[in-house]
C-alpha cells in the first residue's frame, strides 16, 4: 500500500498547483465580474443634438466635421456603424432593431437632432429606435 501512494506522489503535487492556479486566477478576475453592471436603461425617449459620424473613423482617429463628411457618408452608406457625438459623448445609433445608415448617411458631418431610447452597457452608449427630429 505504501508503494501505491509513493508511485502516485507527483499527482497530488500537480493537483495542488492546478488548484492554486485556479484559485489565484479566480481572485485576479473577480474584480472584472464585480464590475459588470446591468445596462442603464431609462426606457424614456431621449433627444440628442450632435454631429453624425461614422464610428469607425471617429473612434480610430477622431475624424469629424466638414473635412471628413464625404468619407463618413461613404462609410455609413457601406454599412459602417453610425453614431452621433454631442457634448464630447458618442452614441451608437440604431433604428428599430435595424441600421439607420441610409437615412443618416446624407447627414454625415452635419449637426442634427435624434430622438430615441437611451441604453448603456460596458461604457458603450446607444440611442435605439432612433428617428430624426425634423
């Protein structure tokens, strides 16, 4: 019987290392799990006035304004994510569970007013069910 335990002596050591590694990993990742927050959802309509941007160029290199409007319009027409920037905050803009690219491409680089339902998760802000306020 002593020989049987002696021959498998390395398995408990490997098991101890695996358990310790798992425990340390769980401790290291627990702040991320605690930081996960539910979506902030007012459920109320929010009206935002700002510049229509293609989110790819805006996030990548802060492309905005008249100098970028034709490029933004092209990216938005080609299906790139569209957003609105207001008071230094960017909002992803979507319609009723569909893109609004066709309607917003002509407004790229211009200031317009949108109305929709506000939602936020993980630092991403979104205006959904958005429509252009005339």
